[in-house]
C-alpha cells in the first residue's frame, strides 16, 4: 500500500508540473497574440513556440517564439525571445551579479542545413565536429578570430569542419556591403581561400569601414586580387541574393553581432570551445 501511495504522489507531482508548464506555454502564446494584435497593421497568421529552455533562475523559462504574420500587407517570418515564470512575462531579463542579458542563453540549435559544403572554408566536411561562424570582414575582432579558428580547423582537419556565413554589420561598417559581395564573386571566379585572404588584406590603406563608394572598394579589391570585376557584376541580383540568404540564416539563428560561433550546433558565448576539439 505504501508503495502504491508513493507512486501515486510522484505521479501527481509530475502531472501537476506538466500541467503548470503547459499553462505557462499557453500564456506565452496568448500574450504574443495579444501584443501583436494591438497593431492594426499586423495580421497574425500563426504564432508558435520554437524552443523553451529552463533558466538557472528557479521557476523561469526562456522562449523562442516563431512569428508568422503580415505586416502592412507583407508576409513576415520572425523570431521573438521572451521570459516567463508563469506569473510574469518579460521581453528581457538580466543577471544581477554579472549584468549579462539572459537572452544570451536562449539560442536555437543549428540544423544540418548549416553544414553546406559550399560554405566550408577549413577542415573537412566529413569531420565529426562542426563549427559555424557568422562574420563581418571589417569587424576588428573578426579579422583576428576567423584566420585563427581556420588555422586551428586545418591543423585538426580530421576532426573539425569550419563553415563560414557572411553577416555584414552595415550600420557600423557600410563598406562590408560591397566587400562581402566581392568575396562571393571572387569565390565564384575560383580564388582559393578567398575568405581568409580578404581577412588578411590591409584594407585600411584603401578605404575606411564607413566607406559607401562602391567603386572605391571595387578598385581596391581588383588591385589586391589582380581581378577585373565590374560594377555591373557587383550589383548583380544573384550576388546580393546570396549574401541576403546568409544574413537570413544568421537571423534565423538569432545572430546579432560578429563573430558569432556555434560548436556542434550550440551557440558558444565564450567563442573558445573550439580549442577543446581535436585533442
């Protein structure tokens, strides 16, 4: 009898916990629907939970919510991050001790679609460990980080694959718009290791990161790589679409800055976990 009673109590606790969690999930979706429906220009098509993560802070959960809406007549698919303990819903939480935003903990894991052989820049595609980096060629930290991580991946090519995605930060480095597209063109023209060569080049002697004159950036690229790329090629819709696709992949993974790296599908805030691989 005691055993049956104990099992019944455990079952009741588990059922209650599941019900409470489902209740929080439902509240989160209802909150998002209510929030967006207040905007007359928004038509909600679907709102669903993409990911839920229990936080170190007792009773709190972080959510990634998929938004499928129409805004001003245009179809928009986006993601939102919010937090809830079942009583309160907040768009942001901060750790009191560190001051860090807890949004850093809420990142989706990457699917296999990010391991595109066309994006491989170092290591081997058959390697067990997959690294995915989103980067801007004019980001000062990226200029050192990307060559370093590529060097490490090549030194451990049997166990590491490194995939590179363009994520130009145009508000900070407008020149990255043209330079990123030129990297795509250069790769199509067969320039080996174009990504790493661009990172190692000294662009400061030709233009500043805030440069918006595409011709000036194009002339510098042609001089450094001894190419004859034209403005017409640079303005190609195909090239712009390829860069836009990379940016979209980054936004889907909630990338906001560079460099951002994922190790075996998981976001690495430290940016150093790759050094534990290949040992």
